[in-house]
C-alpha cells in the first residue's frame, strides 16, 4: 500500500468535487478480512459459512482475533490451524501479551510457524472485563516488546494496531503516536487501524504519521454497520466517535434488517470511495463473521470471485 496524499490535497480534491465516482475510476483495491473465533458450535458453523463465502475473493490475508484477556486463545489457535489445513487463505493470527510469560508467548509463535503461519497481528491485548491492564511479571510488557520478541523467534510478517482517534488508554495522542512508531521500528510490517467513520479523521492521522517519520503502510479498518445500536456500543468500548449524521440514517428501521443492510452498504461504499479518491488502495474489513455486506462491498469495489 502506498501512502495516500496528505489532508491538504483531500480538502481541495475529489471529496468536494460534487462528482460521482465510478468503481472503474480505480483498480480493485487489496482487501483483507477479520474474523473472530466462535464460542459455540453453532457460531463455529456461522464462521465457516462466512469464510467459505468470502474465500473466493482471494484476500491478501485473513486475521483471527483474541478475546479480552486471551479468553479465546484455544479457539483462535484451532481456527488458524484449520485455515492453514483446509483452505488456500493466508491466515494472520492475533497474538497478545496478556496473561502469559515471554516463554509461553514465544512457544505459541513457534507452534504457529511450525503449522505454516507466517503472519502475526501483534497486540498488547485487552485485560479481562472490569480489570485494568498490567503487564505479566515475566511477560512482554507492550506490543513493541512483543514485536521485537517475535522477530527473534522467526521471520514473521507482523501487523500492529493503529488508532486514528487515539487508544483509550493512551496518555495523549502524541504518546499514542510514539507507541505506534516504536512498534514499527521494532520490526512490524504495517499498521491496521481501528475502525473509524469519519474519513477526515483517518487522513489527518496519516498526516501526523508522516510528520512523525512513519512511512510504513497504515491500512484503514472498515466496519460495515448494519446494527447501529451494536456499532455505538462497540465504538464506545474502543474510542471511536460515531458521527451525528449516522444515527438519523438508521432511525425507524430497527425491525427492518433488509433496509438496514442497504443503508450500511451505502455508508461503507461512500467511505471507501472517498478513501480511494485520495489514493488509498488497501482496506481491512471487520466482518463480524457476517459475510454478505463484505461481499457486496467488495463487488462494488471491483473485487470479484476468482
């Protein structure tokens, strides 16, 4: 992914042209998808139905998350192992610092490498609900330490997280940006952002990254929203602001899932369209294990089944 133009060009560029942009105006972007591990057998069926639906789109990679406090570690490992064994997809396993020693984390990384996994999403990780984060006495304290440790284990491709609106636990936006730079300097390949809804927020963040000397790709995370109430709840947990215009768009369709999906498609497509107009050519889609919106969005962008 090449870095898009700065915000100044965006302020005077296609966003304000008033002209519609066709999918043909840009080549199909590179996509990656995120799944979360199932907690029940029924949800596992839903996950694999989602994977089978999206696999023909040939994403660059698919990531599999950890739960807070490492609560889904075993299921994450099982899902990643099955992706390697049963599909042609490239899995990226989430790996966190929470609740484990360096030796334990390194052993998980070695097991992934032995299983054929070459891509890790390295994260500090969230503590269990109702608790504050505290580094394990014998563990990696933060994500930058984890990245450096993974580099010693094997030649992984490593992605890390970025927060256009600042991590909720950061002391300041400047401290959060310094932390991102440490992760990349430690050997991470790219950063994937927390989802956001305001395109200007992401482009301003890119300007700040460039000013700080960060030149690695900063891939925007996109969350197609079909359940507004759920999106507000998730956004509140991770520090993402929900624009005032979004709520009225979903008013009166609480019991109309088909209309909600249509609105979600319009919102997500417009967000990606504006980012493409500013040179962004790679997107990470948070699927929530529901494939239809992701598949439709990919189709609009010109990404078709192989």
